[in-house]
């Protein structure tokens, strides 16, 4: 379609491209909102839309209203579909729109809904899902849990037998891109027993960060068993996972007694360096577990330290994190949410 509006007013949405619809929508909303939307687009899409904007003439109020209305219907229908499924969305659309319009909107959102692999498993209870997949091959389980929310994936991981936990974690950690044909084949096999729609797409899934997120949520005993099993085979992988599982800001999760134990093993220069980029909340927590004199000395060191390299700050933070992890492994401190609270005697 040429960049300029035709001489006759366009009032039918089917007469304009999706790129022009996007351009009209951006013109209809305020600049801040338009900028936020553009930031979410891929570079090629941004180029196409901005080119359309640059060559666009006057837009009739009728066309603008229809574009906004279609956008609203699509956004609403996508929410219905993600929360209740396509059939649920279809029912609500048919109740609120003309049949032809409802079907047109449904066809557009169905392609988006089907882009999420294993979307039919998201609403299943973790225990039921565990029963359903626990006898699958570790590679199949790894593929499935990589597409689930971290909380649900961690529950499934904790429910697997020890040896299979390790096999699944290894496969998730080494997973990068998965061929859509492989995903579709696995989904077809699951559909035969569980049913629902298929979906496929290339996407970045799994990886060491996914394993770290899962292990952060399982209980301490499960995490320790998995890490010990992995360490015998791949100590480098274990170190990568550990560094991602607990970061410097997570020291906020350590109780006051634990903070005091950590501070005994960290010198003031190291601490002053590490706190340069810390949040105000973390600084306050650390300072309140020190004497006023010691806290004042650290503040003065930070003030007069001058410019420092980010790499040096991160190195100091990592050394303190290593101290925290060592003390946790020894049972000397407890990190909130890591399962250690269950072992306390009250």
C-alpha cells in the first residue's frame, strides 16, 4: 500500500495493512505510550512502522476509532484466551460482538495463543502433572519443565527420584534452542493422553539460569542432593549454577544473626567496595548489624574511595556471596525461603 492516504476516506479496516493499523494506533495515543510500545518491537518492525508514520497523511476520526476499537477487542480477547482458553474466548466474543467480527478477532488471537509451547499444561496442578510426566524420558521432562513457570517446575523437580532429578537438571542446563518439530512431536504424544491445542516456535529455553531459578525454589535437601550429584560429573556447571542462585542483593534474605556471622569473615575494605552499588535497603540491613562506629567507618571509606571499576565491585560482592554460601552449607546461617526454617527448633 502506498504511504499516503488515498483520496477517498478509508473506513473499512480490511482495506489497510496491519502496519498501517499499528501506525494509526501510535498516532492515536500519547507520545509516552507510543514510545513504550515501540520499545517492545523488533528492529525491523520498528523500521516498518516508523516508515509508515513518516509517510502518513491525515487520518479520519472514523478510521482512528475503528483501529482503537479493534486493538481493544484483540487485547481483551487475548486475555480471555490466556486465562480460560480459546473456547472460553470464543464464547465471550460471540456474546459481545457480531458473529463475523467475533470470528475474525478469534482467528487473529489464536495464532498468538498457539505460540506458547505446552500452554495446556500451565493450568494443571503440579502433583497431577508430576504423576503424568514422571515416567517420561529425562529429555522430555526437561523440555516440559523449561516451558513451565518456575514455581511449578520446582515442584515437579522436587517430586522426581534423585537420579532422574540430576538427569533432568543436566539437560535443562545444556538446553538452548529447540526445534519446533521436536516440540510439536512431544506435544502430540502428550495430547494423546491429556488433550488440548498444540503450539510450536523457536525460542530460548532452559539454560543454567533456568536451573538456578528452579533450585532457588526447591527445599534445601532437594537442592543439596542435586548439586552433590552434579558436582561429581560437572563441577564447573555446579559453580555456574551456584553463582546464579544467590546474588549479593539476596543477602537481604539472611537474618540478623546470619548477617553478623558473615561480617565476622569480611574485612572493611572488601565490604566498603561491595556496598558501592548495593540498594539502600541492603546497606541499612548491614549497617544495623554493626556497631555505630564500624558503620561510620564503612560509610567514610565509601565516601572517600573515589571512582572504582564495576568489575572490582562485582568481584568483592561475589567473594562475600561465596562466604554466605559456605556458611549456609555449614548450617551456620539460614537464608529465608531456602527451606532451612523447617529444621529450626522453636
